[in-house]
């Protein structure tokens, strides 16, 4: 099962819109993802943090 974690790290004025969230979710589903998580922080995630965020989704 493919779990997709998307983290837009560039600062976006006003944040990520609902339409953008839907587009990113659709993108994850189109590539075969069964679960998509959108992580909206600018801090870079470590490999361990990514594993922890996606572990419970499998």
C-alpha cells in the first residue's frame, strides 16, 4: 500500500487553499496512493519524522 506524505515547504501567502489541498490529494490518488497526508509546516522533516507520520496509516 502506498502512503503519500506531501509537505509544501515554500511559504505561501495565505496558506494552502482548499482547492490546492484537493488537487494534492487527487495527485496522490492518481499515482496509486491509498492514503495522503498533507503536512503544512515549513520545518524540514527528518526521515524518522516521516516514518512516524506515515506508520499509523499503513
